[in-house]
């Protein structure tokens, strides 16, 4: 279970930096800070897949970074299976499997070494690491490049390795930041099947994406973030009902169009 | 921490740049340097020694014995000329008609007979670094003047058995109290310290850039930060890796220096150098290493902190470039003549290490001062490590 309430995060603007005309129009900019996330709230329960949508620069990645404990929120709360990430970040990290937009892999290590390294950082024993990696290699069809160095891999191979790395410790919740961007159709299908398998196991999954067909195929819940605010949070059905014909693209555009320029949602 | 350490080390050992800077460069730098310097020196010296200089001698009839000695010298070739004034001779040398002109005064024979001093003039181009020609003239003139002195004194009725004592009443013999090791330590100590400290810095630089800014640029840092490991453990793991490479570079350099020094000593028959080097004990080497350890730790912590702050590999390298100059200055101070290790200099970072290494090589180290240097350098290293750990906790640094 992931619970987020009133999340906000601002980044200081260097004294020498002058705001452009576009930035001056943006409500998130003040003289001293950029309020990347202003007020985001949502929940994702067991076995649910939550699609996190939003334009580029809306605050999705910052939200996911706070969820994953990479960043500390300025206000609001994040609970992962009841653990407050601000109070007990190390304990919360044990529960989370996070895939960043960058694959986050070490180029000079092989697929196996990359995954094993993170497994060790999660405190797994050597025997358990081997068994778990073998299981993931089968699930993601990775045996043929297990001992290949990452810097010689294709994008698809890297993404599969990154996913295996993110879930090697069998996390209780999984967060994926644009996991299918730049992948070929076959690899996208493997990733989507993998998310489905997580759902079947009852693992809550949050994934940010720009691909609305993936949202339609996988998600139980949808959250739209725009200009640092959660403009929509509800079930997939509720999201579809925002337009008469249930078109996801139109629903998304409707949410963005209705976004108030000032204040919290 | 150790998981991070071993992983970083594995990656570094698979990196060609690291292998070049940490292993290959220290192994090859001394033989290449010795080789190039030796080759250039040998070639230049040999060429200078074999060179034949074209000379003219004005009024040679005034000193026929000297003119004859010059004529038969293998490095000189006589050129006939009618020129006699200083300006004419200078112009002719500039036009490369000959290389050197010796002007003997026209009244030399008479002045010699009257036991009066005379001034001879040697005109030549002194721009050459290896002034062998002047040395040849000087040697020949010494022999010639001694013969003249003996002749004159004999004419004056001086007993020939007393001539040597009259010509040189005092012979100064130098007795050096410094051991051979002390001499070598004095001349080589500061240079060795300079090389060792700079190699520690260069050995730490690339890994530090790779492990901080490099991780940011590749997007791996974020993944690492969300692992259930404290940031202190992560930064210490990285710090230890940088420290290891810095020390490895210094260690490989010392071993390389020892091996190549031994080979060169054997071939060049430099028995005194070999004896002096052999007198450096294992304790001295361990003390040098123990001083380099906190020095390398200072570099590792400082470079890692800079690297963590930088957004990209290039930005980190830009920040680090001025650091090299900041390191060179205190090392140059240690090389200055008259700089000695005392309580004040023992507290100047890096200058103290260079002076201590010099003293250890000379075999004259004050162990109290060494302890003070070790303590002050370790304290500085500890403060910088603490800063690096603190720096690594800052979001504004990690996510700039």
C-alpha cells in the first residue's frame, strides 16, 4: 500500500539566475524557488497498477523521487506499507523497487554483476541471489546476455537488466519511471507482461508513462499531475468518463485544460 | 561500505584510463624519463666532445709553445687569417668564418721576460650550454702558465725542489661529514616527494571524477541512493576506492623507481648510489608510506567532494585543474634552498610531507616531528572526510 498526502517540494533558484518570460508566467516559479511539486495526493493498494500521467516537467519524476526516498519532501507525507519514508528511509527502501528513467546500470559490469551488486546492497545472501537472478532471467528472457557487459548491450537488454535490478530483492511495492520509453515492441510487451505478473502477485505498481494505450491495458487507477498538482486522481473508469466516448487522450487533455493556474487543486 | 568498495574497484580495473593512469604511467614514467634525459645528455655531450673548433691565433709567435699545443689538440683546427682587431674577429665569428679567436698581445714575450702580467683575449660565441671549448683552453693555459712560472722561478735561482710548494703553498682537501646517503637524500629527496605526492593526486583524480560526477552523468547515483544503505557507507566505500588507487599509484611508482634505479645503477656502475639506496631501511619506507596515507586521504576526500558537487564529468575536471597548482606550490616551497623541517614547517600541509620524505631519505629524520606531521595530516584528512560525508547528504549537492 502506498499513501501520499499533500506532497510538496521546492528547489532553490541560484541568486544569479534570472527567470525567463515563460518562467515568470509559470505559477511554480517565485524569486527564490521553483515549486516543482506543490500538492500531490493519491493512494495505490495491493494488486493495483497506478498510471502516473502528466506533461513533461509536470513534477512526475520529482514525485517518484520522493516516493523512492531519493529526495525528501518539504511537506506532506509518504507511507510505504505503513512506513513513513521521512522517518525511516532505510526501512522504506527495503520495501521499494524503483526503476528510474535512466536505466541506472554500471556499464563495465555484466547484467548478472549489476543485479547481484544491488541484491547485496539489499542484504541478500549469495545463494539466494543466484536463485533469484536465475528466476528473473527466465521471467525476462535474459539468459542469453547474462554475462554480457552493459556498455555493449542494446536498449532493450539494458531495460530488462534495469527492471531485474529493481525487483531483485522482491520488493513489496514497485515504482517505474517511464519503463517503456525508447523500447522496441517486443521489449515493451515483455515489460508490460512483467507488470501484469507483479499485479497478479498483489504488488502495488506505480508507473509513469506518456503511452495512454499502456494505461488503458494495465491500470486500475490514474493520477494526472500538472504544474506540481495532482489534477486528477481516480479509477481508470472515472478517468474514461471525463469524455463522452471514453477516449483516454481526450480525457487527459481535458484534465490539463481544466488545470487552475493559481493555488492548490 | 565494502560492497560499494569492491564494486567500484572492479569497475575501475576494467577501465582502460584507470589502468593507464594508475598502473602503466607509474611503471613507465621513470624508465622513459631516465631514458630520454640520458639519451639527450649522452648525444649532446658526445657531439660536443667530438666537435672540432676552427680557431685563429693572433701574434702566435709571442707564445710558440702554446700555439704548438693548440695546433696538435684534436678538438681544434687552425684557420689562417690576417684579421687582428677585436671588431674584425667578432664579425668573422658571427659570419661563421671560424669559431674562436685567441689574441696574444704583441708585447707578450717582452712582458714575460720582464716578469709582468699580461692579458690574453678569447673571443667566441658562449651561447652553447656545454662550454667544452673554454675548458680546453683553460686546461692548456694552466699547463702553459705553470711551465712559465717554473721557468721564471728557475731563472731567479729558486731551488727546483721547492717549486711546487712555492707555486701552490696551500692545498685544500675537503672532508665531507655527510654520508653518501645524506647527499643523495638532499639532492633527490624533495624531487621524490614532489613526484610521489603529485602521483597520489593524479592517481586519485580520475577515479574520483568517475565515482561522483560520472555516476550523476550516467544516472546510476540515484539508483544507488535508494538502496537500503546509509549515505555515509556509500561515500566511505567510494572514498576508500579513491584512496586505494591513489596509494597504488604511489606504491607502483616507488617500486618502479627502485627496480629501474637498480637496473640503471648496475649498468652505470653507480656503486655509491646503490650503497646509499641500500642504507634506506624498511622502517624508513614504512614511515614514508604512513605519511603518504593521510596525504592520499586528503586528496581522495577533497576530489570526491568536488566530484560529487559537479554535474558532469567535464565540470568536475574543470574544478579539479586549479587544485594541481595549489598542490604544486607547497611542494615547491619544500624544494627551496634552506628549507628545513621544524615545528613550523611541520604544520604546513604538503610542505611538511615533502620535507619529511627528504629527511627520511637522508636518514636524519626527527621522529617527534614525523609524529607531529602524521597527526596534523591525519586530522586534516579526517576533517575533509567528515566534510565529504556531510556533503554527500545534501540534496542541493546531489541533485543540482
